[in-house]
């Protein structure tokens, strides 16, 4: 029972302080932007990902042509080259 209460308190504190989900991947764009994200899927030339701006989780797509690289949490780099 104490674990359940502790978990509820932790989630409430995270919501109050704005600490949301920490995403494992970083998308580096050719424009120099770094996006902390969880990549969900690739659909043609679009990478669909989740990112968080505090309490709000956004589901967004980015054109592969705009992506420099994707760095995974294990340090590897994912290849999202445009399909030909």
C-alpha cells in the first residue's frame, strides 16, 4: 500500500514541477535544433515522434530531409536516410 501512495505522490510532484516524461532519443535538425523525443514510426519521408513541453505531450511529424541525425539513448545513431 505504501508503494502505491508513494507513486501517486511522485506523479503529483512531477505534474506540479513540470517534470514530465524523459525521452530517450534526440533528433538533431539541419537547422541546429535538438528535439528530445520518442520516435514512434516512419511513414514514407516523415518521422513521427512524441515530445513534451511540460505537462503536454505532442505527437509531431518531421520531414526526413530536415533531420541531420537521430541519437539513441545507447549512443548509437539511427539511419533515417530518405527513401529512394
